[in-house]
């Protein structure tokens, strides 16, 4: 009954969402804090004052949202946890946000440099469709966001998976060598998942310089707001750079399904063409309102990102004291292992105590667990469990 295409699909497996019991959920890199109160208010007001809008098609190109996203990027420099806050409430709401000196973008990001879609997973899917062909191998690290190989399979794009160095950093030289042999594009997450390590902006710049200039180079910045270095400033130098970002992690919005990319206008237009050939209205009216309100209250999310970074660093210190081997993290998660405890066993024992973390059965990373950074209370509860492992 099904197409031959379907038999070749290998779907993505997300972190589990069990219903049998209430767990502390530290397995999907969601943000432990709720969205800004202004987001809740915007959704309520929109539904109440403009119920007719729920019966009409939304703005297909999310123009107001793209404007709000570009303003937020200009204000924050694209890395929330390092942005400066002036005044505002204790939780950052309403504060004036300015970029840290280090993150200042040397040009103005304009709405025509933004494409917004139904979660960055959808944005990534359109990027794969728009820019990568089945006649050459797309280059990516062996361990990175596990949706990339799924899309490779979906669109029949062959992949060259380049093993990481033994210290889990990207083998950028090998990636470039293969990309030049194939004359193909490159994609990776920066900071990378599930390793939590990032390349500096200068390192990415050197990479793009040496990569094929007529092929698209994708940097997925899903986690950059927690302490990485954004490559948005590099858009002034490179026409082939595409930066993918999401509101799911740093903007406490995984339930809203909003993602976007930042690139030069021509590439935004190419992705828009894919969108208009597949799903003309990817972002519903309420999600657009929520996204706009979130971007306009960047100060609140600066606070959230700073809290997450603080809890993360404290928890890493704790784990190292207890003999765990922990990678440095620029993200909202921690990648770690301990001699004498298998990844599977650690995952299972933590789950028995009511806390979910992520374990990957994938060869090469099976000894590790990935812990999403939660609130202070959640991390204290996890400390008690992990102390005795
Ligand atoms: C979470 C994540 C995404 C997906 O984000 P959504 O916007 O929720 O679809 C994309 N890339 C990476 C690296 C991620 O970790």
C-alpha cells in the first residue's frame, strides 16, 4: 500500500514524553522557565480581541514576526546570556537590552534577512530541499543533531559523516577536505549537540573561507544564546552562509513551534519559494503573536539564559567533584559519563528516581548521558540522585 519512498524513511526519535508518571523532564533541552508573562498576555488578548483572526488565514510571510526577530537580534547581538540589561523588573521583563561589546553585529539585521517557519526542524527541512543535491555528499560531523541524517534520507541527499576528534571537537580540516573534493555544502550545530562544545566565530570564519564558495554553509545556532559565539556578524563577509535558530530553547517556546534562519536576502527568497510550494502558512496566527511578544521582551529571556548558564556551571562543578567526566558546555545541556557506570544504567537509575535524562544508544556516544539544565530546584533533586551513582 505504501510508496517505495516511504520504505526508505528513518524517522527522528525525540526525547520520550511519558504519560505514566510525572517526571522531572531533563531530556529534551526545553527551557525550564515559562514564557514571558507578556507572551501569555499577547496570546490571550489576540484570541479575545480578534477571534475573527482564528477564522482567517494568517500572514503567510510572518512579516511582523520577522521584524521583531531582526530587532531582537540587533538588540542582543544574537547571544542572550551575554547581552546587557538596564533597568526593568527583577526577572528582566521590560528591561533595555544592548549587545555585549563582543557580540555587536557590525550591520543592521533587516527583516528580509529572516525566514521564519514552523520550528527550526521545518526550516532545516526547507534548507535541505533548497540547497543540497543528491549528486554529491553533504558534509556533517558524525555526531551532531540527529535530524540532519533523517532529512538526508527524506530528500535522498547522500552524506559524508566526518568522525569527531577524540576530544569531541569537530575535525574541521577533514570536513573541508571532503567538502572540497565533493564540491558540496556543510552543516553542523554550533555549539554542537550532543557534545555541547562550540567553535569560535573566528574558527567558523576560517572554515567558510576554505569551503566551496558556491555551496551553502549551514550553522545551526539552536543553543548559541547560552554562551556560544554567533556567526551572524559573518553574514557581511559570506554570501553562502545560512544561520538557523529557534525559539524552542532560549525563548522558552518549544510548544509554539517557531524557528527561523538568518541569511542574505537571495537565500531567504529561495527558502520562501520552497515554503510556498509546500505549506503557504507555516506559522499560525497565535504563534506569530506569541513570537512577536517574546522578541519584544528580550530582557526576560536574557535573565532566563543567564540563570540556565549559572545552574549549568554549578552542576558541572558538582559532577566533576563526584568523579564524572564532563565536557565543557556552552549550551543548556551537559554531556557526561562516569567510569564504571554505563550510559544506559545511569539513565535507568536516574529515571527510577523520577528524573528523565537522555541516553543515546548510538555507537560512540553510548557511554554518555545528556542532561538538560533545569531550574535550581530540579538540579538539586538531580544532585541527590547522581551523588550515589
Ligand atoms: C532543538 C533543536 C532544533 C529544533 O528546534 P525546533 O525549533 O524545536 O524544531 C534544531 N537544531 C538543533 C541543533 C536543536 O537542538
